[in-house]
C-alpha cells in the first residue's frame, strides 16, 4: 500500500476509534443524506438558535410556570448544550435563579398534578449541567411527589389515562434517573408508559386522546411520540419493558408516515385530510423520527425522507421573530369532532416552540 494511502487508512481508523471510545455512533450514509445540507431557511442550528433566543426573551407563564414553558425551557437547555453555546446556557440558568426566592418563587407550582409537577424537569436539567446539589434536590422533590400516593398497581396517583401524560409523567422520572442513576425513577417511567400503551394505543398504532374520546388529536399523539422517544433514549437494552415500548413506538411511527401530508406536515386530527396543518404535533413527530433513524430504531431509507420533509416544512412555520405559527392552543379532552377541528391557532405558544428546539437538537446531534 502506498505511504499516503496507509496514512489515510490510519487516520480513518483513529477517527472511528475516537467515536467508538466516546460511545458515539458514527453518522451513517443515510443520516448524512437526509439530515444534512438543508436549505438555508431550514438550517437546524440557525432555526434552533432563533427559537431559543425567543424563549430567553419571553415572559414566564402566569400564575405559575406549567408544562408548556417547562418543555420549551428543556428544549432550549438541551439545544444550548448540544451546540456548546455557553452564553445561551448561562441565560437559561439565569432565568431560573429568581424563581428560587421571593417574589418570583410564587411562580413555582405547588400542586399535585401532572401539568404542574413537570416543573421539576428544569432544575434537574440545570443541576446536571452545573452540578448544583440544591437545584437537584428541588427537582427531585417534584419527581418524588408524582409517586407520593401510588395506586395499588404501582402507577402514579396522578395517572388519568390521557395521552398527554405519556410525556408529562415519564419525562420527569427520566430526568430524575439521569440526575441520580437511581433505577426506581426509570422503572416508574417504564411501568407508566407500558400501562398507557396497553390501554390507549389503537390497532392502527395511533392513540385516542382518552378512552372515551375516539379522536387522533395531533399534539396529544405528539406527546406520546416524544415520551416514547425519551424513554428509548434512556432505557438500557436489558430493561424488561424496553421491547414493548419499542414495538409501540415503531407501530406508531409507521402509521404516522402513512398519514404525513405531501408537504411534510401533519394535521390537527391526524387521520382527517380536511383537518388543518398543525406545527406542534409536526415538531414532536419530527423529533421522534429523527431520533429513531439516528439510533437505528427505524429504517433509515424509509423514515429518513419522512423526517427530512417534515423538518423542512416545519421550519417554514417559524417566522422572522423566532415564533412558531399555526399552533393548536391548550386543549382539554372532549368527545367532539368539531371541538378539535375548531380549536384556535396560536403563534409563539410554548406548545409549539418546544418541539422545534427538540428536533433541531436531534438533527445537530445526528450529524456529529
């Protein structure tokens, strides 16, 4: 072998070794094909940075900080970490500090309910970035309170079998596990997820909003997709619940791919062609599929184009201010087709801002 070729070969081996020793998967050809070379307006780093900057400039929700802001905050924190943006991380951490003392500590929720307890995700994520034990303990207080009054079957006392909870209940427990490595948090999340899968997943792979509400609401299913994705990112291969969750995830992704609009978006009611295009659900499904392709849970050549098309379409719903448009407002469950189809649309709502940052981060990590 010529000397120059030997040098190139040795260099390639060193690069592969560096990735493997770091526990990082090399980007595949399909990932490089589908998750790179985006149009300028869909560059994930630029889009994510714009939406994150918009979050930094936003006001807190009132009267207390609840799940939409928490999910956007989590998205901004993890995006900042993925892009090694120390300035953004500092701004996001500085946003939290005033909530630890009067008068803004009144914005910290103190109610045993899934929409409130998820607040603990923010201090837990910050504690993993800073190493601060006081912040970690604050987050764990919320995670432990989710199971303060467990049901006889081991599920959280806050279980209500709305599909939104497949994210709200599980992601806080996952963050507690990530921060402590205490397996009880991981097992709680997995047990909750499998219970919801068995009760709410329909034969086509999608999920009714609740047992008594037979509609495939977009963002509700988005919470499911994102929740299962977060679970699969953390559950070890040896965990007894992983196979069931992975099967439910794949079944859902297959049906979502069949229901994607030609332009890449998904709809307010997923299976209703007359329904309007909705951005928060599209962001959540995009995030879930990117991670699926990236980690080998999904076939690259099948789902790579679906995820790419979705991201490019979604980026078109981010305006020049970093506000996401066409977001379904907060939605209760109701057994009414007209109710879901007639929900108002919002711009800049945290429900839609959050998943754009999740998806942007996943794209950037897939290319590393």
